[in-house]
C-alpha cells in the first residue's frame, strides 16, 4: 500500500434509533442508523410473509403445482 493516501481507520460507534450501540472500526467515528439487527423485523423473527390476493394459489392453479 502507498503511504499517506489512505484514510485513518479507527474505532467507531454505530448507534441505532432503538438505542442499540455497536462498536466496530471504520473511517467514520460516529454513525446513526434507523434500523439494526436488534430491531429489524427480519432478524428478530417478527417479519410476516403476506400472500396478497392469493398469488400463491393463482400460481398453483395456473401451473398445476
């Protein structure tokens, strides 16, 4: 690597809107995000799969599956 052309890579703090704080390393010292793995429905298991307008049933009828 060439010297003096890369940004400084230091400890960073990422804070979420839910209050969860993650400490990591980055070129930016502080970041604020709206969603994190502690509050996102996909990661918490509260996500709901919706079958809007019976699309699965229409697919099964059309293709005989």
